[in-house]
């Protein structure tokens, strides 16, 4: 990998969102630069840090590091918003995102580069055993829901260590979350447009300082975001199970009514609800199709495709 960048003339930007990481951020950035330069990548990359209105000394520390490009938010806007700011500010078309807490290893960046091709996305996939035990259940539920809705075996739905094209990513900014679900929604948007996603296994370092901002509330938001992305891109897969559920209730209620020779209001209500939900599912699918066609036409007119 020592001459990879020189041989392929690949230049890339590394975008790192930062929020309250005063104890780690300087060492993370210095280690990152040292390891990349040791790989022969000196001069082939830039590091873009986004200080998301940190309440500690992170901003002050970042302002005194001369080998990075710094973007700052005056108010805290969230992980996804910080990534969007950094990606927009990036000078290179090829973008790598990684976390600021030292969990991602610079030695894995050459692997990302080796697997990357324009138009695709390469994701460093963590094993389930590397997930904190209190998050495993939520992670399993989230992955199962995304796999069902998007019909794809996603190795790591929300890994924050990945490489992609800057313009490709910006196409989906309007549907990507401004919070921790940014990577989740980005993955699902790529899958919906049948863009290739390559996964390779990585190891992550345990957090040495500070604490993770990911909590139960963030997990609930992630599940809602998966459902929202499903309604945008795959509404039938979200709504048809509900249609069949209400249809089953209708049939059970109708069977009971036939036995007692008495048509009840419950049966009629369930039947009407089933029909309305089915019509809503069909309309949602048509709206999704038309919206995506209009989206593609607008991008062609703007020269984005």
C-alpha cells in the first residue's frame, strides 16, 4: 500500500465530526497523520474536522492544530449535520468518514481505498461481539427491520467508518438524518438506488476517554428513521404487513359472525380499515415512484448524473 496513492493518483478527504472529545482528539489526529504518512499517503489527503459546538475545550484544541481544516457549528446540530458540513467542505471527491474517539484505526484506511471504486461505498463492518452488551438487542432489532424492508443482508447498518463519493453522498442529504442515524439512512438510500456497497471486517478500539452519546433515545430514533426510509423508498414493504394483519382480523371476526348469524360493527370496521390501508399503500407506492422519477429528472437537468 506504500505507493497506492501515487500509483492511482487518488486524493481523498477524511471528515471527522467532533463533540466533547478534548481528552482524545489531539492524539487521535496526530496518530492518524503519522500512520497515513507512514503508509506513503503524505500529500494525498486532507483532514476536515467539524466542531459541533463542543462544550469542552475541543474547539480550542482543534483551532491550534495546523494540519487540519476546521469547520465549526455555533450551536450543536448533531452527528449527521456535522458530517454533512464536513462533506460539503471537502476538497476531494473521495471522502472517508470516521469517528473522533479513537475507535477506528488508521491502518484500516488503506483497506478502504483498496476496495473502493467510484459510485460505490465501502464500509468497515464491526462484529456483533464488538458491540456493547446493552446495545446488542437494539442492534439486532434494527438490522432485522432494515433487512426485511430492503431485502439485503446488511453486515453493519450504522458503521461510522466508510468511504464514498462526495457528490453521491450529497444526492441523499435531504433524506439522511442530522443525528446519529445519518449512516443508517445513507446505507438504506444507497441500497434503494441499487448502488454497490462493499463490506469488510474491521476491529475497533475500546473508547479510552469520555462516554458514548448513543443511548436508548438514539436507538429509538434509528428505528423510526429505518421506517421513514422504508416509506420513502419501499412503502409497500412497510404497509402490506399491516394490510394482511387487518385482513386476518377481519376474517376472524367474519368467521365468528357467520357462526352466530350476526354481522357486527367490528367486522365492518375492520373491513373498511383493511381496504383504506390497502389503498393508502398503493398510493404511497405511486407517490414514491413519481417522486424518485422527478428527483432523477431534476438531477439530470442540474448535471448531477
